[in-house]
C-alpha cells in the first residue's frame, strides 16, 4: 500500500487512548508532521513529551481546542489555521494536511425515559455535530487529492444495540451515513470511519481494570482491544488510497456473539 512517509496528520482527540496511539503509529509509519489537539493543556503537554522522546526527528505539535462549546466551528477553524500555519510553505500546497483524524469523544449514557431535549443536543455535540463541522472545513485545509483522508470514529454500539444506549447509538449509527455521504461531497479526499469495540483506554476512568476484566470475560477472544490494535485501522485507512465511504470494524468479534 502507498506509504504515509512525509505526510502531515492532525489528530483531534490525540492526547490519550486511541487518538494517542494513532499519533504514535503514524509517526512510526513515517509521518513527518503530527499535530494533536484536545481540550486539556496538561494532557497535551504530557502527550507531546512522550511522543517527542520517542520520535525526536519528527515535527510534533500540540493545540488546545475545547470543542464542547457553541462556538465550536470558530474553534475548529482557528485550530486548522494554527496547524497549517506552522508548516513550511515550500511549494503550493505543502502546508496543507494529508489526513485529519477525529477521535474526540466522551459518551454519556442515560436510559431513554430520562432523556431531555438539552441532553440529546449535548450528547450529539462532540460525537456528531463537531465531526460535521470538521468536514465542512476540511476542503480548505487538506490537500485535494485521493491520497488525503478524513477519518471519523464511531463504535460497535452503531452495529449492535445495548439496552440503555439508544442516544449514543443514534449518533454513532448516524456517523455511518455521514461518512458515506461526505465521501461523495468531499471527493477526491477520502472519508472513512473506524468502529472500535471495547478498548482499554483512559475513557474507562477510575474503574478501568474492573471494566477490562468484565468485558474480556464476555468477549469472543477473551480480551478487550488495545488502543494500539485499534489504531492500526486508522493507519490502514490513511494508506489504502482505494478506500472511501468505508467503515473498519475492530471489535474483537463482539458482532458475532
Ligand atoms: N474506549 C472504548 O472502549 C471505545 C469503544 C468504542 C468507541 N470509542 C470511541 O472512540 C473515541 C476515542 O475514545 P478513547 O477510548 O480513545 O477515549 P479517550 O482516551 O478518553 O480519548 C478521548 C480524546 O478526546 C479528547 N476530548 C474529550 N473531550 C474533548 C473536547 N471537549 N474537546 C476536544 N477534545 C476532547 C480527549 O482529550 P482531553 O480530555 O484532553 O480533551 C482525548 O484526547 C471516542 O469517540 C469513543 O467514544 C471508544
């Protein structure tokens, strides 16, 4: 498959978990410029230290961008302008990005009888609204060719229902349709989706070990996914210049159970 050597990659949600693992694998695969963005400056600093010590020759940048607010479009535009402004302007489009990865998210689960209109809006903000606005801005900040790609993140809830998860599932499943239609609207830039199953990351919070054990016990492979395993799907989608409007599921066989 075509390499991503020398490519420029922005990972929104790149300070921990799956996004951080994508940053590491992209650098290991030869990406020369990687920018990570998240809402928390301390986490950005720590992630940058880790990445820079492992990849001292790459250009690695961190950007603070909290997407949870109503002015999310302005914040995204500022982020894209900052990321592309730090690049060299050698030839025409070399300052633009090759890949934009979106892994930001923090699902909140509420039973259907407890939901309210503000809760529905709030639930979709980071998982659905922000990705659409990223897509709107993408053509201005990405190289307009089929080697470029935009990759979103959904989850196995979009493919297999779980009691109590209707709101999260609604937006997660919507991302499949969004991805397919954006692949048409943003061509020649490719637009794809990754659907992780239970993955051992910081997202699980204080109960991480307990969740890991319980999920592993119930799973087909007897284990949960690691962030590094799931990150391989993003690297594949960056490299496969024939893939667009596609979803890669990396969920340890949960869909078969
Ligand atoms: N882990 C799983 O089991 C699993 C399964 C299926 C799907 N997923 C999905 O995969 C995606 C990545 O999850 P993960 O497990 O890697 O979680 P994670 O380790 O918590 O990473 C989430 C990333 O999103 C960033 N983020 C959160 N709120 C943000 C905001 N308001 N503005 C900007 N950035 C924000 C976080 O950074 P800051 O906190 O610094 O802002 C972090 O970099 C999520 O959408 C999640 O729903 C995860």
